[in-house]
């Protein structure tokens, strides 16, 4: 492996093979790119599991202004309006670029794009591919394009263990393949490593995605933003399957309703009802569950015999769980679905560390604010892939510095922190639970064992959540239910987080 990596020295390295990573690598062509992916290329990525499509204001009754308005409303005062405006304006170019790469979006008999409706959108603007299998269809097309692009070298079954820096700038990375550990020298790295769902028991994300890119960037000194905002999808299919299957918001967009085990439509009277923002729906479902009730999605009347044709993937997942959605109600529960926080970047994906770009869910551009608007994630992933490639193309490979004597880093394992995170950093939070979580996570994060990287990510979430003395968007505190009059984003490095955690752990120990 060392000889192969030596041959790739100085190339742009893209870590991750979801939508953001693939778009970055493809757009950089013909510039040489080494694409590193932990499993098979395109596997173990949330992009391929996305049932919703791409939010794009392409309808005759729609506009970028309306799309921006919906985005800002869902973001609950915390969006970066300029960033959101620019990314939303990229939507037509994103769709065109994906079609040019081979993606076939759903169109009607007249050749017009079929636009779907999802929660908190005021217009039908969701562009789908293969119905509710949009993510899989998009990734499949991009993988075909990658296979035809000779400038991209794929290193699969390879895991990045650490980022290397010299004088505060990226100088390379260490990777593992099986028992082999090696170093790849480069001064340009793009992290497209996805979200944090694997830190939780109930998630719709691949269980191995615990925020590895966030830990890598944090250890390298990158600034992190808004880490407390974890979006719980209201309607994970409540079954023994792990990760939980997702019942897309598009089902509610087609008229399905939420009921409890008494048959009560508990969203009735709430603004937006079943199509309210995700945080509102998730909290309402959690409130029902906390009272010992069960919650179901009832699509029987709204979709009748159309469920299997309109939502073939969801229909198959339901049947796998022994449920026929044409005649049965579908049991649901909130599950971690998306992380609005991440590595702070500009609109080209550039982080605070020279030579490090971050795109997709691992990044925080300010588009999503406190609560992501449905289907804005794939838009952002593709848009930032295009933008990052443009920014990187304007840089020079420059001289690369040889690296010797790098200490091996153990393979990460999130299982030790998953129970703690699931219990204390869920839909509803409070000061006591957050302080206890910080005290328990700190020694693990400061250790060098396999749980250290997952604990670092979890610790940053807990510290950011403790410091936000309000309830806003996806961050809900039972002890601080009101919203502060001024919304403020927060940016911290790992050093900042550890200092706050140590002070908190000390005071928590004294009060225990």
C-alpha cells in the first residue's frame, strides 16, 4: 500500500464517496484526485439512502425568494441568510450538472420535472429520481461517471485515521487498510465523511457514521459550528431493524396523517399539522411516546392503492417489517437523521485550517440554521461539491513534505458512547443530563483508545448544547423552553470545547 500512496502524493484527496465527495471529485476532473472510502465506493453513505430528492425552485409558481423564505423559517433564526441565498440560487445549475453526469430525474409525459412536496415547503419543489429511491439512483449514476473518469483513483476499504499538519496547514493523512498503516502526503484534503447518526441507537444513518470527519478536523484545529443541532426525523419505521428504516416526509406530503394508539390525530391544531417543521413533529411524537403511547402514520385513505407505486422502497421496508401500508397503520418514532452542525466552512467548503475543505453533512455553511429544511441537504452537498472543486482548482499542489514516524491511531469504535449519547443528547435535553454526559465523555475523549474520536464528537455536541441556554429549532431543553430574543451561532475549536468540559466536569464533581 505504501508504494501506491507514494505515487499519489501531492494529489487532491477526497475522503468519502457520498454525493458531496463524488461531485467534488468529478468536477475536479481532469485534475488527479485520490478518493478514499471506508467501504466499497458509494456504500455506507447516507446519500444513497435518501428517499427525498433535491429541493430546487424550478416550478412555475416558485422562486428562489420563496425557497429562501421557507429555509429561513425552518432554520429558526440561525441560518446565514447570505449563504442560504447563494446555495439556493445554485439549484438549477446543480440539477443540470447532475443530469450531465448521467442522473435521470423523474419527468411527466410532457418531459417536465415532477416536483414533490415535503414538510415546511410552501411549493412543490422536490426533484426526485426513481421515486423514493432518489439517493440510490443519483449515487448509482455518479459511480458510473467516476468509473469512466481516469483522473480519479479510488482507494476503497481504506480508512483515514488522522490528518497531519505542519505549521497549522494540512501536510498529509494517515490511512489504514486492514492491518496496514501508511501515510499519504498532500496539502489539499476534502472531507466528505457524512453525519453523526451512528452515535445514536435510533438513527436512519449508517451505524458506522459517527462523525469521523468532525473528529479528524477538530484534532487538526478546525473551528466547529452549531454542534448542538441534531435533527431527528419524526418518522423512523419503529421496528427491530438497525439502522431504522426511514418513512419519508413525502408520504405526509401526499396526505398521510399521524395518529396515536387511541386513534387521535394529535398534530391537528398545530400550525402546519403533519407538514410542520421536523423539530415540531419530532417533539410532538416524543411527547406521545413519553406518555406510554404508540404513534402511527396512517396512509390508507390518502394513498389507497397507490402506495407501492408511489413509494416502492418504503413499501418494501414496511413489508419486511410485516406491515402492509395499504391496510395497516405504520408504527413510527423519531430517529437521528441529520446534523446541522459541523466543521465551519465558507461557501467553497474551505475550513479554518489551510488546505482543508469540508463538504456535505460534515460541514456547517449556515444554510440549515437550527433545523434543516427537507431536501436542502442533497442540494447543499452537490452545490458545495461544485463550489469546492472550483476553489481547489484555483490552488496549487505546491511542494509536499515527506512525513516519517507517525504514531498509529486505533480503529474507532462508537459502541462505548452510544448508550450515553442516546439517553442524554436526544430530542429533549436538560442541564443535569448534559452536565453528566460531559463529565462521563471527557475522560474518554482525552484518552487514546478506540472510543476517543466518537467521544470527541459527542462531547462537542454536549458542550454546545449546555452553552445554548434556550430552546431553538432541533435543540429543545425542558429546563429552558423559551427562545432567546437574539439568535447567535457559536464557533469553537476542540481546545475551547475541552476547556469548557474540564471546567464543567470539575464543578459537576463538586456538586455530586
